[in-house]
C-alpha cells in the first residue's frame, strides 16, 4: 500500500513536471478583433491576449487564453478592434503642447480668420508680455504672398507678436517684435536665413529659417511651469489618438532634463525616443555619459542627433538643385556646408549616436547623402547605427537608390503629401515630382520607411497618416484615385510604417512595435477595423482606449 502510494505520488509529480505550466498573467484582454504584425511583417489575428508585468505573454483564441489565465484582471473588448500601439517616428512633443496652449492658427481659413484669433487671444491674456503661437499657412489663405507686420499691428500693437508658420521654418512678427529684436532696414539676412522685405527694402514681417533666430533670441524663454504644462498637454493628446511612442525630433538640454524628471516619476504616458538638436553645447552636456537607452522601463531613450540641411517647401526654403518653378530667382536655403555637415555627423557617430537629418529639397537630400558617405569613411562602424533622412521629401530619382548602400532609413510623413498637394507641383514643376513623396519607390528598393507626422506641423493623429499613405487623398476623397497614386502604400505597409518600422528606426523593434510574446503590451482599442474596412474611412477612426506597458493611459469619454 505504502509502495503504491509512493508510486502514485511520484507519477503525479512527474505529470506536473511534464505538463506545460500555465503562463503567469496579471491581465487578460478578451473578446477583441486583434491584429498584430510579427517580426517579419506578416499579419496575425487573435481574439485574446495575456499580459504579465506589462509585457505580452501570449496571443490566441479567447477560449484557450481564458482557460490559461486563471483568476486575473480582465479587459473585455466587446468585439472592438485591437491594434499595437502606434508610433510617430517624427514629432515635436513640447511644441505640440505649446501650440495647444498658445495662439493656435492651425486650420485658419483666411488672413482675417487668423487675425481675429490673435486679437481674441491677446484680449484674453492681457498679462502676457509676448503673444506667441503659430500654425498659419498662407497657401490655404490664397494670399499669393506672405502676411505682413502691418496686418498684425492692426490687431495687436502694444506688445510683440511672434507666430510660427505651420512648417516651423518661418515666422510672422508684428512691428513691436521687430523693434524688440532691433530689426531695421539695415539688418542683413543671416546665413541660412532670409528676411522678407517690402518694395522699399524694409523688413515686411516674415522671417524664414535661420532669420527666425534674430527674434527668437529676444522672446522670453518658457518657464519650467510652462514647459511642464506643455508636456502634460501633449502627452494627453498623444494618448487620445493612440500614440504609445514618439521620436522627438530635436530637443535641447532643458527638455532633456524635463523628460528625465517625468520618466523617473513614471509620468511619461508615451515612450519617447529623443534626438538631441545639433552637436554643440547641449549635445556635449547630454552625451557626457553616452547614450541613454531604455531608461525607466523603456519610457525614455536618448541616442540620436537631429541635424538640419535645409528649410521647407511651403516657405521656399527647401534647397533645390534648380530654381523654384514659381520663384525663378530662388533655389532655397542650404543650412550647413557639406564638409561641415560631414563633420557634425562624424562627431555624433563617434560617440555612438544615430544621426537623423532634415532634408526636404533635392539639393539638400543630395548633400546629405554625400555627407553620410564622407562621414562613413572616417567612422565605418557608424553605418550600423540605422541613420536616417528625415522627410526625404523631394529626392532626385538618381539619388533614391543611394539610400540602400548607405543603409539609410527614410523617415517620412504621409500627411505632408496630402497637405502639400495644393502647392507642391506649383513650387517645383511636374518633372521633379518623379522623386517627390515617393513612398512606393523607396519600398520597392527595400528601404525602411518610418512613418510619422511632424506634429504640430500636421495633426498627431496617426490614422490621418495611415489614410494619406493608403489613399493619397484629402478627407473629402480628393483627388479621385489619389494624388500621384502610383506611390500609394497598402494598408499593411502603412500600419508597418507606424509600428514595426518606426520601432526599428529607434533601435527598439525587439521591445515594441508588435504584440509578440516578450514585448511591451502597448496597444489600443479602436472603433473600426482598419484592415478589413473601407480605406476611405481610416481617417475617421476613433481611439477608445490606449494602454502602455499593460496600463491604461487613456479612455474615451462614454466608453465603458
């Protein structure tokens, strides 16, 4: 009897050892229409997901994972679509917060509309020493010119007004702002910048690219409270549109310190991959101990540098190989001589930092490609750092293949195409459009496209970007068939650009970008199926819940 009892006990222990252990989990997400890509970009569907300590344990059927979960917290998706958290590979976090907290001219339909907004804001903030804001676009206003200081003076004359253009590469001042900065008829255009002037040669009120520094140097710096308020505002908006990660394209030392403070206090509700702006004093200070990788549960990484080669198309600051079609005397602005750009790249690569360079025009893109090639001669290991061209907006067709041997990522913003289609061909002519917003051309040669928006230049809503990538149309479905439709992406390619490939661009595809076991449980619930549904409706997608590391950071009003 005793022997048989011992045998039964031993067999029981062996059975327990042989049986697969139920996976530990502290969250069961069930009854969802789940989608994720895998590491090779293949699409997988699932009904349920197990999460433990903020990471994915398994995805599978509702019945299977419900049995394995045991007693744990349950999130019932009520059949809603679940997607990996989306990642914006190029945004400006604090600038988004400032845009929402200052004069917001985004979407202003006319000059009169913009001036009325400025007047209302000034009246509501009599204590503000400067009136700050931005988001204006003279192309939408159909002015055929830039606005002027005199027009701003008509609504605010008692204190400086300083308003950035929608692309961030020009700004509009009133006379008080120009007086505060000492701007006169004799003020010369600085290198890489241009002061717009009237017929008599006087500063007219708009400053392009490098010339904006003339007034920026005199405007009050944001207080710590204003910076924190902007970050809180931005994080709340990012969560509401389903962004669980952002590559912040250009931070200074003060912003770095604020991010460290928020990360250490577990207050970052989106994973931030920050690029240090330039390789000067702030880079030296931030990089003193080398790259910061995966800080505070992977909520903050600082291992990249952001450089600028030229300006923007809308303000005719993008550096072009040939003159602008609608401004024959202008080829745009090249910010840094080629040898200087190569030296800056080399400095960053030498300290182990990825380099990301803003390049809009075809001349700027060529100079950037040349500079990378030169820098790699001195730093051959730097080619493995997944260096990037930010925007790669207008590239000579003969230069596009050069991205491949240089191992460059094209960090592109689909909504730029649908926002620029009202003026891009006018700016550069039809022939040069062959290499403009050329997503299909880049994908065909195997170049990774990291999807972003460049918010607040564009809306941070990633579903606007996915929609633009797939349809190349505005939200009214224009033009029929799409603008230069041969460059469209498929829905899966667009989703990959805002998930797996955006994660790859920040060296983080092993930890996020898909909902595979072992990766962070960054996911969203949305109100429609963007994979099986009508592509024309993708931009209408509403986010119901956003989760980062297995914790809910956003819940839509009225959603149970």
